[in-house]
């Protein structure tokens, strides 16, 4: 997930995925309930947490891969 947004149902989604969903539907993908509105709010906290996790895990993996690369 790169651009998490919160929908009217209170759940977070990847922006591109929920925009595709809302192009043809007016319901929540998770609950099936009707959404009160189609406004998508950026979830800055979740985006920061994903970035921190990515740095801690994926960044470490790339560093290890470089160290153990066969020449």
C-alpha cells in the first residue's frame, strides 16, 4: 500500500483500488453497506507507519543482499 486513504466506512484502502471500486459502486468493499459519501481522506498515520516498516524490513533485506552478492 502506497497511498492509503480512509473511506466513509472507516476502513483504509489503497487510493487507486478504492477509486476504481467507487467508479462503479457506492458501497463499502468490506461491509457491503452504502457509503454516506465518496470523500477519501489521506491516512497520513498509516502511510508513515508503512514507510517506517518498509525502511526497517525491506531496506535491511536490500542491504543484506548487497553484502552477500556473488561477484
